[in-house]
C-alpha cells in the first residue's frame, strides 16, 4: 500500500473543515447559552437578595416610626398637662 498523496490529504482536510465548522458553531452557541443562563440565574439571585434586604429595612423603618409616634403622643400628652397647669397658675 502506498501512502496518501497530497490531494487526498487536502481532500480530508477540506472535509474535516466542512463538517467541523457546524459542530464548532453549535458548540460555541451552546456554551454561550449556558453562560447566559448562569449569568441570568446569578442576577435573579442577587435581585431576590436585594428585595429581601429592602423588605427587612422597610420593616425596621416601620417599627422605628411606630416607636417615634408613640413617644410623640406621650410628649403631646405631657405638653397638654403642662399647659393646663400654667393656665391654672396664671
């Protein structure tokens, strides 16, 4: 048997490039889609974490506002009592 000639090698290289190119393109598209899916998942997880932190901060703010409103009500009651005493004295 004789070795392969130059034209046979060129033919095999050409066929390999012809059939290999679509496989390469498919592989690149697959990797791109997988990377995008991972990035999207990470982005959604970060958004969920941010939403949870915002909800916790809103709860803390509501609790602080309730305490402030209670203290303001107490101050108003005391101020009314002081005004009454001043009116009675004066």
